[in-house]
C-alpha cells in the first residue's frame, strides 16, 4: 500500500469513527439525558478497548501491521475524543458540578486505560 493510499484508508476509517461517535453520543444523550457526559465517556472507553485489542492482535497474532494506522489512528482516533472530555469537564466545573467534573476527568482516564488493558489482555489470551 502506498503512502497516499494508506493516508486515504486512515482518513476513511477516521470518518467512520466520527460517524460512530456521533451515533453513540446522540443515542446515549437522547436516552439518558441526565447521564453526565455519558456519550463522551462511552466512546472513549470503547475506542480504548478496540485500540488495546488491535495492539494485542498485531503484536501476538500477526494481524497485518497496516491495521494499526487504519484501525488505531483512523477509526479509534475518529471515535475517541479527548477534547470533548476536556470540554465536558470544564463545563461541569464552571456550572458548579465539581464532583461530576472530577469523575469525567479521572474516571474517564481510568476507565479508558482499564478498557485498553482488557482489550490487550483478551488479544493475548
């Protein structure tokens, strides 16, 4: 795969990840309006899990190395959103919901790292 075709594959996967992020966020926000940053937390945790799984499959089960930039950088990069998590935390803090802001920040990072480790562990099993 040439550099240009790889870049186009990463871009297409990124666009797909963005659409999936929108649909998940919209669905969770619509269904669970009271859930603080539920959509953002969900996509970040899901994307981290997928990235951990792909990393393990590449390293230990010979999944094609082109999967890393396409699935990892492209799809997972489009799916996850650190900027929205930061915005949600700042917005909650500014509105006086400090414990929710701390949960979105610390809990989001902790749960995302745990999900990545679980994905990696499943790939190694």
